[in-house]
C-alpha cells in the first residue's frame, strides 16, 4: 500500500472522528434548550459535553492540517471554491466556544438563557453548513484543466452549497446531529433530560432511516444503495430496540447512530474512488488522489511525525472519556 493511500485513509479517519465526536457535541448544543425545561436541566445537558467539546475539535484541526500537508492541491481547490462557507463555519465554531465558556461566568438566568440560544444557533449553523459542504466532496467544483476553480465573486463560493443536493445534505446532517445528541444525552444523563432524550431518539431514528434511504437513492449525498442500507439499517434498529428501553438500549442506540454517521462520512469521501474532487466542467479535469498528493519525501517526513503524535492524541482522548464516564444528574435533589 502506497503512502498516498495510507494518508488518504488517515484523512478519512480524522473526518470520521470529527463528525462522530463533534456530532454529538452539536446535537447536545441544539437540544439543550429544547430538552431542558429550566436552567438546571439545561446546565446538566451542557455539562455532558463540557470536558470533551474542545478536545473533539482537535480532529477538525487534524483533518484540515493533514489535508494541507499530504494533499496540498486538494486543500487549495476546496478552500478556493468554498472559502465563504469555511469562514462561516469557523465563526460559528468560535461563537459556540464563547457560549460554552461564558455560560457559567454569570449567575443571571437570562444571561445563561442567551448563551444557550447562541449555543443552539451556532451548533445548528455549523451542522447545516457541513452537511452542504460534504455534498461538494461528492459532486465536485468547477475545476478547469489547470486544477483551478473557475468563476469569481460570491457566486463561486456560494453556488456549490445552494444546490438541491447541498440542501438535502444539510437536512440529513441536521437529522444526524439531533439523533447523535439525543442518544448521547440518554446515555450520559439521569432524570427528566434522560427520559426526554430517549423518547426523542426513538421518534427520530425511524424518520432518520427513511431520510437516509431517500437521500442515498436520489444520489443527493452518496448515490449508493449499498451504503444507504449500511446507514439506514442501524437507524431502523434503534427504533426496533426502543421497545426495550434501558441502559443497554441507550448504549446500543448511541453506538448504532455513531456507526451510521461514520459509514456516511466514509461513503462520501470514497464515493468517487481515486478522484478526491470531481470537476463539474469535465471529468478529465477532476483531481485524483495521486495528482493532489504531496511529494514522496514530504509524505515520508510527515509520516514520521504522525507515528508519534496520532497515538498520543487517541490515548489521551480515550483516557478523558473514561475519567468523565459518570452520568450527569438532571433531576433536582432536595437539600
């Protein structure tokens, strides 16, 4: 196996970890104002992601950094064609971070409520934009023979995310984030938030399975019926398992949802084979894996660094999830 293939597989791994781990962060941010009926319950929901959200963002940095180092031409084309959506995503991520960090800096309930609304709005915006951007990975950009994105002005960067396919991808991403957040809250809380999250997960799972089949069958995101089954079956299984609620169901539901999201991301990034970015102008101008890759010496150099850094990050994250594995109480305890 060549270094080019190995590094592309690592990029896929980084994106999978980002969308799964940050997916439940975004989902919790979306759902905390809806499932929490008062400040205490909303705070309990937010505390479930408090120790993890900034560490989960590391995988976005890793995915973009590895793309820049290992596949610079791919990185350049994506940024040239999608710089406004990418800037918007970064600003929304910053807004989410501010809301999470500043929520507990003031005891005023109105202040916390406003932070919760900012958190929900920024989480929803990031999810919708990423869903639209992921469709571009499959459908491509207007690349010319030199590998440059044609066109100018706002249309060059906004048109790719305003197509029917991109809007469908945004909808699917929103449903996935809601389901990830609901199953995570059911697994990580006690009391009323846990009950409401489990009920929401059971109701959304079957709808999510139907959406996954429809979108894949219509070639909006993956265009592959085999992948549609891989994504839809786990979601339908959650609805079936919901007849036996409890701790085992909650763990299974979250695991199946995470598997479905991971399968969808893998499908998007491998839908075109060795073509990493199709050209909408001519198939001959599409950017392939070998054409986008860095030189052999550069790949060998970053491989040496990855052998040291990547295992350490994985071990640290696994350790942090083990340390903060206890459920967060959302019920009020009488004093």
